C-alpha cells in the first residue's frame, strides 16, 4: 500500500507537496511568527512574574515556552525546503516532546493549588508519564523513518499514528483541565466572603478555550493540511501558556485571600503557591511582608494581648503569688 492510498496522506512529511499552496505557506508563516512572539513574551513573563526560580511549575512553564521556538523553526526549515534533513526533524521532535508533555506537566503542577488528594496527584502524574512513553517514542521513530530513504515503509504508519497521538494528548489535557476546573469551582464556592462569580466564569471560559483549540488542531489535521496543522499547534500551545497567566493569578488571589472585610490579602507570587509538593503540609508559605501586615493589624494585636493575659492568669506561679496590682504591672511590662 502506498501513501497515496491513505486518505489525507498528503499531510505526511514524505508525501508533502514540493510546490505547496501560497495560502497555506502564508498561514504557516503567520502562525509561526505569532507563536514565536508569544514564546518570547512567555519567557520574559517567567523571569519577571516569579520571584523564586524553582519548582516543577516554573521549569515546565519555561521549557514549554522555549520549546515553541525550535519546534516552529524545525518545521519552517522542512516546509520551505531551507534545510530538509535529519537535523531539522530531530530538532522539532525534541521540541515537540518538551512542548506537549511540558504543557501537561504545567497543568499537573497547578493542580497542587486546588487538589489536596495525593491519590489524584499521583494518578494524573502516572498518566502523563505513561502517555509520554507510549506516544512520543513510536511517533518519533515513525516520523524519522518517513523522512528517510525508506519513507514508503514508515509514512502509512506515521499518518495513522499521528492522529492517534494527537487525540490521546488532547484527551489527557482535557482530563487535567476538567479536574482543575471542578476542584477550583468547588473551592471557590466554599469561600464565605467575596464575589467570585467573575473568577469562576473566567476559569471555565479559559479551560473551554483550551479544549476548543485542541479540537481545532484535530480538525485541521484530519483535513489533510499537515503544514498548517503543525504551525497551528505551535500557535495554540503558546496561547494556552499565556492563558495560564490570565487566570492563575486571579485564582491564587481568590484562594489565598484573607481578611476580606479589611481588604488585606496574601501575596500573589505564583512561586509561593503553585507546585506545593515541596511543602509537606501542602500550604503556601507567607513571606515576611505579608506576615508583617498581618501582625500589624489592630485586631491581631488585640488578640495577642488577650492571649497573653489569659496565659499569665492560667500560670499557677502567677495566680498564687501575685496580687491583682502586680498582675497588671506584669501585663504592662
């Protein structure tokens, strides 16, 4: 069976037309340029948003953002026949693995913000690892083979497996997004103060937009437009990562806000609240500035004075030997 016998096989690397279509080439160039712009902006945001450069969330977000650039570059070299070789294919394959699985790890890392079940976190991480092994390795072998001298042996398998792995990774990201949305909605509904309806709506819209982008990628891929499909994937993943910043900061504000009536809230450094697996109590640490604001609050000062007086009154050494006047002098000191 030749590659021409397979429906939609014109999107394979080996079966791609050498002349191409001007409209497709223009779309490829535009989508790649936008994806690169978003990637550069994401890299800058990673180093300016986070105060502490560490944790699974930060590194996965950074690696996924950087991978968009070589992913688009590798396919540009192939599509426009600039440097159609194994180097270009290997570059885009490595970037593809880091971009796709990195995006899933970003979604998994932010689950620590709303999910407190170790079982759910372990099973979702196991799903990401197993899917990476099952789908990345065969797809990479088939794509390298479809670009070799024996392309007729690998292209049919690559055309079929490309669709399978794309759907599998889309379902994986949809599962992570649904778990995140469900837990976030349940958590925000338990908040006793504040109106979080706007945050809930934005959260659901963002996750719905991510699912719609995956559906668009699948639709373009099944239409046989391989060149547009791969560049649309780079564009979609760059937008997904930007949407992380759009909603995550607001969710951190909502889930960590305290003293709603006085307007004092906890800090919103994402590095303190996302990927809390390093914290055994799974609680976001507060910095010195937030602690100072909390302890400078008049209500907290009065509460500490009350606790101090009750502690002294319960001490037998004070209650037996000290008079009321001496107790007041002790409290004043």
